[in-house]
C-alpha cells in the first residue's frame, strides 16, 4: 500500500477524490507545513494555471517553492 499525505486544503480537489477511490492507496489528510501532497518523502505543490498565475503575480510562488525545497529532500511543482 502506498501512502499519500494530503494537505487539508486539497480535500475538495478532483485529485484528492481520485486518490481516495484508488485501490491500494492510503490518503491521510493533514495540515502540511509546505506543499499539497507528500509521496515517499517528496513534497509536491500542485497549481492550477489560474493559481500559478495569481501566485506569480502576488509574489507567493517563490516563497512557497523555497519553503517546499527547505522542508523536503526532494520537491516537485505540478502545474
């Protein structure tokens, strides 16, 4: 069984709904310090195109990515 930690803010996302239905996947919901998902120690930040643009414009993107990089050994941004 694979365990995918999910940040509580992702509970309404389609990705979360698909993961919950997947066989052989455990999907505990947590308040993650950085990122939206954690798989095998890899911190993952998922951005919709609208959120990516907004994060870039308001200056959150790079601080979020730095926090992700400093929290996990490996980090991944999915747009």
